[in-house]
C-alpha cells in the first residue's frame, strides 16, 4: 500500500507540473506617425488638450475666418486673431513655416489698389513681415520655420500659440476706404 501511495503521490506531483504551465498570447501594435495643426478663433479659445480626443481635434476646420476687424480702435496695436493648436505623436519634433498675403481690398472688379503691410506673431515671437508692396496674389514666406515641439521630446506632445498681427500704421492711414481688406495667413507643418 505504501508503494501505491508513493506512486500516486509521484503521479499527482508530475501532473501538477503538466497542468500549471503558463499560457501566453503575444500581439503587436503599429502606431503610425501623425501630426496635426488646427486653427481656432478667439471665440472658441485655444484647444483644451486636457480633454484631448483625437477625432474631435482632427475634425476641427483647417481654414477659419478669424472674424476680427482691424479699425480705428485697434490698428496701432497687436491684434489677436486666433490660436494655432498643434499635436504630434512623433519624437522628432514639429515645426511650422508661415506664409501670409498682404491686406488688400479684394472686392470684385475693384479699382482700389491700396494694400496694408503687417507683421505676424506666434505667441510673443515675430514670425514674418508682409510688406505693402507685395502683389495681391503673392505670399510672403517666413525666413525660417518656427519650432512648435522640440525634437528631443519623448512623448506625444501638444500645445497652442496665440496668433497676432500688427498692421503698419502708416499703411493703414494711407489706404483707401473700404470694408473689404482681407489677408490669409497659412501655417504649413513640418514633422521631422
């Protein structure tokens, strides 16, 4: 009987080893590189990245009308137009190259050839000067790209910067009267 118990004990111990083996399932994920920049107006404020939802950010418009009017009350000071919002899941950093058209009367078939020069700022940083001599159909491009996210980042990153302009007060005073002066500022992003 002792031999039978010893054999059963050995079998039980041996069986525990067989049924106690770990089971593993390996899988992989492939995360594609993505970077986005979006503009929001002052009325919408800067994008709240504390509640970041990729789909909501992705669905923001790529072209916006700031709705801000430069007039006698604000032409001699920096005027805030909106926010440049940016997000990237890359560690190589993110930059933007800024280009801008001159403030010009764009009324159809106008004889008004007046243009107004201005400077563009991101945050407190001067980015590009747009001279009043620029052709209405041309764009003035910044001399260098503006860094939004440093290349040494180790996580996905995001942020917002205030977009401001300062019109040339002399150009403003010399421009012909019109309610149709418009300009476009374009932000092209460069992911490293």
